[in-house]
C-alpha cells in the first residue's frame, strides 16, 4: 500500500515537472518571438499571385440613418517577369452593385494590363494606371456610369497598390516598413502629407487632389493568414483631405471639398514577401457646391475594404 502511494506521488511529480518544463519552453518561445528582430521589407517573390478586393461604401443621411450601400469587387493577377517581359498586373474582373440593383461587370476593364510604377509617371498617372481607361465607363447592361462611381472604381486600384506596394514595400527614401524591426515599433511613413493628383481624364479637372495626413505604420505583432506566418502591420492616415473638381459641361463647375480618415491592418507573409490580407476602414465627410439648386450637398460616407491573397480558382 505504501509502495503504491509513493509510486503515485512520484508519477504526479514527474508529470507536473514535465508540464512546468513545457510551459517554460512555450513561454521562452513566446518571449523570443516578441523580442526578435524581423525584416518586413522583403519584396514579393517572382511568382503568380491572385487577389480579390471588396469595397463596401455606405452613405449616411444627415440624421445618421444608413442609406444606400455600393459594393465594388476587383480581381487582380500579378504576372511575374519572364522571357524579357516586365512584371505586370491584370484586371481579371471588375464588378459593382449600386444599392439594390443587380451586380454587374465592367467589360472594358476585363483583362486590362499595366506595369506598376512607384509614384507618378510622365503622363501624371498614379502607379502607372492609365486614367483614360476609366473615362466613359459602362456596365454590362450598357448604362454609362456617373463620374463619382467611376472614381471609386479607379480608386480600388489605387487602394490596392497603396496598401500592398507603398505601405507594405520598402521605400526608396525616408521612413518605411523596412524601419520596423521589432514588435511594438512605430514610424512616420514617407508618404505622409503626400498630395497625389486625382484629375481623372475628362471626369475630374486639374486641381483635384487627395492629401494624406501624418501616416503612422506600426508593427503590431504576428498572425496567420492562408496558413502563412505573417507580420501584422497597422496603418493610420491621420487627418487627410481632398478636393474634386468636376466640369460636366462648359461653365458648369462642381467642386467637392472634404476630409478623410482611414486606418487598418496589413498581413504580410514573412517568407514570400507577399501581402496576404488587408483590412481598411475610412470615414469621409464632404461638401459639394453646385452652380444650381440645391447649391450645397453635404455627405457622410463610410468605406470598408478587404484585400485577400487567393488561389487562381478563388477569384471572383
């Protein structure tokens, strides 16, 4: 009886020691991960990538009630450089839904290819995306899209590259993601206070712009997306502003001034260097002045965007 009791006590001691040892090892592993240095600036590998981007845009009435919701969906493919060709992006599909209407495609954007350019090219195109491609857009039902809707379609491409290339990529000058080495660090990104033009072909006149505020990037931690180990990086635009000038006909100028605040998270694969997911929230407040009644239109908009790195059979 005594012998059995001692054996039982010894077994409990051994098991307790093993559990304690495992806990200590786990704790040490966590501490090592939290205190390690990481390279977040790794460029994406030269392999095909597919992305889905979804943006939901909700309009608010002056009394705070939610009104119509617009949905924009973009599928992009990254085509790696090979056989002397430069790497390119290709729009596989762009679809939209305005309010309660049916989801429709934009035929003219299907298979549109372009070479990403970091910044503004000699034609004043942002990221190498041709403004002319977004003039006179029509849905698959043949109905022309109004200028403000066309701008949101164009802006989906700008959002994608802003988050996946500018924020998640190494900067040539100034602070960027390469300066985030340890969890908990924050930097002021070089894109702070940048003022890219937003005049979009014939839809929006010169003098239209979007100006970022003080952009903060932060290394929040580690996460898992698509079964990949990712750095979790936050971004916050600070106090951003914009001006849009639309002239649908001679001597008929429509001017919109407003402010914006956007923020979110980027999940970047530590191995391949490719972004696996982005979540973004934005609040937009604006006032539009018209040369005719009602003269002034005030607007409040909330945007929510998600970018997901997917396989070829998961595109929209």
